[in-house]
């Protein structure tokens, strides 16, 4: 493998990893927001979620934080 092929494959991997971080970060943020606003959206009753509200809030905060970290990691690779 010559240097041009290696650079091309490295660039494509970095591009893929960056897009993957964006998509997964957005997914985690969306799931976290669903957890945080499950009561207001009526999801706890409709889906039969048996988890208490403090646990949903804690999980929602963790998911949003991790999603923002994934998005930050994707931005960091671009710049």
C-alpha cells in the first residue's frame, strides 16, 4: 500500500467516524430528551413505562450529556 492509498483510506475513515459521531450523538440527545419529557408527552402512560420519575430524569440527563459529548467529538475531528 503506497502513501496515497493510505491517506485516502485514513481520510475516508475519519469522515465516516465524524458522521457516525454526529448521527449517534443526535440519537442519544433525542432519546435523552424523550426520557426527560416523557411525562409531558404522555409517553409513560401510553407505553406503560414503570420507571419512577427520578430515574427517568437521571437517565435522560446522562443520555443528553453523552450525546453532546459524541457531537463534540465529531466536531473536534473536523477542525
